[in-house]
């Protein structure tokens, strides 16, 4: 695996983290737009990429798994956080 050595692994993992955070922001800010479905699809693809990069980084770069795990948690929080002052009861 000549192309997955040294800095290439680190830059690949960093790129996946950045793309993951950007996709979470796009999924959050696209609510109500025509592109909402596409942004949510991109988010779920990036969510699985970040999850896979967490597992792969355990094998290649043991010190980087925490970064991938943190990005995974941030993506979930950004996509599900409901900001604002509206208070509505949850209807089950």
C-alpha cells in the first residue's frame, strides 16, 4: 500500500473531517430549501465516511481516532440541534 503511507493517511483523514463538518452545516442550513434532500443525502454519506475513518485511523494512526470520533459527534450534534427560543411540547 504505497499510496497510504505517512502524510497521505493524515491528510486523507483531515480532509474527511473537514468535508464531514461542512456537510453537517449544509444539512442544517438547507432546511426548507429545494436542496434539502440532496444535502441530507450528502450528510449521511459523509457520516458513514467519518465513521469508517475512525475505524481505519485506529489501524493506521492510533493517535488520530479521537479526532474522527470527535468529528462524528460534532456532526450529529450540528445536524440535530434545534436552536432558537421556540418552546413546543413534544407530541408523541
